[in-house]
C-alpha cells in the first residue's frame, strides 16, 4: 500500500482490494492540479459520462488528523471543469467557513498545521441513495442514518444499533476485520438496495467516552434512595481503607518493639499516624461541600482493630493511650461518614437517616445515596476497584439504570 497517499484514498484502496463493493474512484493529488496533469482524470471521467455527476471528496495529506467533516466533499459535473471548481471550493471553505474549526482543532486537539494548497481530491461516480455511517463503539455497532435521497419527504438524522439490513452489520464487521483497526465507515445504499462503501476513517486513536467509562467502571448490586428523581450524579470521592490503616499501625508497633534494646516509652509516632488520618478526613470534608465515600474497608477489620488495640499490652500505659486514640478515631470516622451524601460500600453498611436526612429541604436536590454490593462478593469487588485505580480526590460518576442497578465510573 502506498503510504504517500492520504488516509482516505489509501484505506479506500485497501477496502477495494479486499473485495468489497467500492465504487470506481481516482485520487488526484495537488501536484496534478498545479501542473495541469489531468490525463488520468480525463480518462476516468470519460468512462463515467453516463453519471453526469460525480462526487469530489477532499483528500488532504493531513486530513486524517482532523475530525471527519472538517474538509468538504461536493457534488459536481462529471467533467474537468467540474472537478477544478469543486477543489477550488474546498480550498476556499478551508480558508473561510472552516477556518475556525481547523484552528480550534489545532489548539485543542494538537492537529498539525495544514498547507491548504496541498489539497488533493478523490473522484467517484455519484450514487443516489441513503448515506449511513457505521462504527463500533466499545462493544456494539452504531449506525447513523444521515440523509435519504430516495424520498421526497426527508427524515431527521438518527442513530440506531439495528440497521435496516443485517448485511450492513456483517459488512461493517468484515471491513473492520480486514483493515485491522477500528474505523468509521460511510456507506451509500443505492435505490436497488446495494451497499456501497465510499469512505472509511481510522478512529483507533480517538478517545471514546463510553469505552473509557467501561474500562474504568464497575457495576454493583443496588442503591438505596429516598428520592428517585435523578439517576446520575458525580462526586469527588474519598477512598476509605481502614484495613490498610490498621495494618500501618500494627507495622509501626512492630518496628518499635521487635528487636528493641530497651522498653518502649514513647509512641508519639504511632499516635501521629492516627492524628494525620483524622486531619486528612477533616480536610477533605472541608474542601468539598458534597462528596462520596468509597468504603473498601470501613468497620469490618475487627480482628485487626483488636490486634492494634492490644499490641502494646506489655506496656499498659502506652496501650491505654493507643486504645483511647483508636476508639476516638472510630468516632471521628463516623462523623466523617455522616457528612457524605453518597456512600459506596458493601451491603452491611447503611446510613441511619433521621427525618431531616431523609426528607429535609436540603435533600431535594441532593438526596442521600447508598450504593452497595452484596457481602459475598466483597473481596472480588474490592479487587476490581483496586484494579481500576480509584483513589482519593478522583471524580466518580454513579449511573443507575432502569432496573435500579448502579454503575460506578472513575471519571
């Protein structure tokens, strides 16, 4: 495959060689327009005089780095003057009506600078019919019906997962398999029902939100809400992992006692760990008016809590200080939990609601949500949250479907 060709021409040629129904076409580079080298183009047009009309599609060498539709395609007469006119219009549009779109993509999408005079053109016979755009979004194909030339009464563009002809789905999948990369494919469905492939664009590098959400989300088992007016919310999240916290305390106790030459007399470093944790909770609560707590581990590491409380039993005075600090810490954690309007945790944990919490005016716009997973799935769900990489300070989205099943998304 000739890599010097613009993507649009290169991919179309690849599809044609794969045996798919591609209309006859020719690529005319900018150099042919500059040098008036039109022998091949005129021979092509001579073979398609019966069409009277052709489609001239933009084919700039750097067009692949821009959104589809940035550069224009035009219907024109099937003669040399018509092609020259169409290309001139493409260049003019790029310098006028499309100039802002091009500059915005250069600024926000890092699209490269373009020399408009390098505009090439793909020419193919005009086919009267319906235009359909097909692309795979994550795990499903989507078909966008753009316009219908077959009927006098035009319908609005619409998107569906179910094409009018199952062959469209099969052909789309075969083309993508043949090309070896995710692509957006444009078809023309002619009046006799034949499916013509007229364009394809590599979309493998384009960030698809649904795919990202799918890779960074986990579906849980239920949600408890008093008010059900909305099914989606976003919140900054605090990831609570008290199992990890108690392990830090135990490890610090071990470091200070095992192998020590003298009796332990000072546990200020351990108490500082507790104080730092409490300060972290308070700082987070004061930074965010509304927030979510993801409870990977809240009050359930009871064994670790007991080990931490009694690790210093051989030094009763120090053990009493640590025990007092850890019990006070439980109280501080409960205070922090009560300030969140969204709790994501296993089914064992529920928010005890008073009247104001459940029905007060403050809950009209922001009711309390408890999103949960069943207890028997706890280890697997926590492992999945860790794999996705939820961390304190992230923004999370919670989407509740029609069946009341919530999906938590790391945004």
